[in-house]
C-alpha cells in the first residue's frame, strides 16, 4: 500500500521493498538509499535494531518509521535509535507522502 501511495504521489520515486530486516541490511550493504521507511515489527529483528545498525554503518540518510505501534515510548525509542520521523498507521496515512517528500528534500 505504501509503495502504491508513493508512486501515485511522485512517479519518479524508485522504490525498493523487502520483507525482513536481514534483507534490508543486505541491500543497505550493497548501496545507499535516499530514505529508509521502517516498521517496528519486522521478522528476525525489530525496526529499532535495524535503525541502529543502519546508523552504526555510517548512514546519514533519513529514516522514517511508519508503524501501528502507538505507545509514546515506541516513538521515543525509535527517535533515540536514530530515526528522523515517526508516523502512526493508519492515522497518519494522509501525511505519509508529504513526510517522505519533506525528508527527501531536507536531505538532498
């Protein structure tokens, strides 16, 4: 759903999706991306650990969480792990594309 939304908001986006944190780390190791969109709940490793590992590898690219986890501590932990933004699904669905665009613009 997120891929479709982003493609509709800007057809120039080149979007890569993975299903596990291990796949994300493998792809990250092969090349940089302009933005990472993570969820807290991922198979094999939670999104906060993935975020930390991306930062430990030296990436300064924006990391955004889009998660159904809504406890205030979840947001705080994600930001402490190195995230630049935290949106709650589905409540923040309408601002998802504009947040992606803002993060990309701020880091171009």
